[in-house]
């Protein structure tokens, strides 16, 4: 009786959607792929689609670096003198963003806490539920409410970075309002390619874009606009410091 009951519960089901039908055994012949509903989003294999593009980008960047190194000399300064400390003493350019933060916050905050929060945010943001759907900022939302929310967020960040540092952190406040302006611009722009591109960007895109703009501005200010004593200076006017 037990064998006959087991045979009755085993049946062959054919279907076109492998996620809908309860498949227990799946046989794929040659290069055939199981029929899966792919209407959620377009997907491609990591290899060769992604890795080949990354390899091409790496070769192109290497070629540019080789050409630049052959045509231009490195901007080296005089020989190092251990008895003379340059003013200002600047770190390599890729650390000048953090050195610029030292102008506003103590070393523990600018060198440990803020970079740690940024790294943690970059790790956590992709796992937000809103990122899975990649819906645009204005989709299914009232335009006026979205703009009001953006202004409120900008005001809160402005107050945070204006009052918490030894000086107002303009290299972060300025990019914050620049990004918020881009996020809210579709509400005032006429219909066109630019407006369509802005309206299709998701919230995680804008968060990562904000991180990128802030990092670039901090680095540029540290490289070109800081003179002796880490005072603000205009790089095209020699001897003028603020």
C-alpha cells in the first residue's frame, strides 16, 4: 500500500515558468536554458559581458597613463630636506580629502568616524528595499511633497555641517545643495531627454552621486585652494590667502 501511495503522489508537470512550477528535477541539454520569466529586469552573465568591459576599461586607462607619462614630466618638487618642514605639508592627493576634513573636525572624527560612516553607508545602501525595484524618485509620489522633503533634508544636513565643525563645512554643504537641486530639477524642467534621464534615477543613485561629488570637492579644495597654514587661497593669484 505504501508503494502504491508513493507512486500516486509522483506526477510529471510541464510548464514554461521554472519559478512557478514546483520543479524537483531539471535537465538542461547543451546550451539550452530553462524557461524563466525575465520581465522583472534585464540580466546578463557576469562573464563575458561585465568582465570584458572591465578589461577594456583597464587597458584604456593604462594606455592613457603610458601616453601621459611619455609626453609630460612628473611635477616633482625639490629634493626633500629633513630640516625644513614645508608649509603647508600636504598628503598625496588621494588623501587630501581627509586632510581637508581635518581643518573642520578633530582627527578622531575626520579620520575614523566620518570615513567609517561613509563606508558603512556604501555597504548598506544597496540592500535597501527601494534599491531592489530601482524605481525613480518621483514615481508614485506627489511632486510637491518630494521637493519639500528634499529641501527639508538639505536644511538638516546644512545645519549639521554648519554648526558641528570648527568652521562651516562648505565643501560638503555646497555639493549637498547641488545634488538636491539636480534631484528636484525635473519638477521645473520641460519634457525632454534631460528631464527623462533625471526622473529615472533612483534614490540609491543620488546617494552614491552625493558621496562622489563631496569626495571630489574636498579633494579639489585640498589640492588647489589651500596655502600656508592651510588658509584658503586662490591658486591663480600668488601670495593671496584668506
